[in-house]
C-alpha cells in the first residue's frame, strides 16, 4: 500500500468522524424575525453550518468570528429603507454598519417579496421601483438570493484555519501562504507534509 492509498483511507475515516460529530467549517450568524418559516430555515442551516442567532451584538464583536452574516425573511420595508440608508430597527442598523465596513451580508427576502417583486418580469412602474431598491443594495455590496441558493454564496477562505480538521496533499497544493498555522488536534497527512516541504511552507502548531 503506497502513501496515496493510505491518504485516501485516512481521509475517508476522518470525514466520517467529522460528519458524526457535526464539526462545521463555517460559522454563520443569522438575523431573523423569529417567524415559524425563519426557524425552519435555521434548522436546515444547522445541518451544514455552525449557526448562531443574532442577539444584538455590535459589528466589531462579530466580524472576526463569522464567515458571513445572513438576514432571513427580509421584507419590503426592510429592503426599501435599507436601500435609502434609513435606520428604523436594530436589524437595519446592523446592516448599515456592515455595508459601511464593506462586509458582504446575505439577504434572503420573504416569499411574498421574492415572488411579487424580485422574480417578476412585469413592467409595472411600482414593481420596477422596488426592483431598483434591490439593485441599490446589491451595488452597496449585499448579496440577495433565495434561501435554496444561500450555500452557493459561501466562499471558502483563502487560508487554512484552525477549523480544518484534516489537511491533505490537495489542500497544501492550493495553499498560497508561506506559513501554515494549525491547531494541535488537526490531522495532516504524510503527503501533505511532503507537499508543504516542496513548496517551502512552514507548518506551525498552535
């Protein structure tokens, strides 16, 4: 058995352990109106990610921990006012602070606004106006999408973080920095160590 076969076996075993223990690679913060629909969406998100619900924390306490911040069930009032910079609630204040700091939040409209406005092809002037507010928010850096597309907007980080529980040769080949800092409980395969040496990457355990 060569190193490649061994690495494949180890990868499969570790992935099963990770899945069984629900170890997540992404931390997301969810801002929501506490509706039954939003709660169901949160339960679905928890299958894939580590999910925290916003409790009123300020932006500076959030930006270094969460991979992205998700607003669920946003309605017409939220979108129209936010697009104009009007703050009328703690949630719109949070969104404004994120935009000012050039942090990309993800907004999921409620079903009514999604169907009647965003997905509409009508030439109704009122709908066109509302669609204009959506475009404004997108120009400000917001991602606006259906809930089913949320996972498509979660981009992997450019560096390997301590959240990675398994580092393989392919991981190292994609790594661009000269120093790799990992936690003591991270598994790094022999081929990954060899690849790091070839690329001149220094591995540091924290």
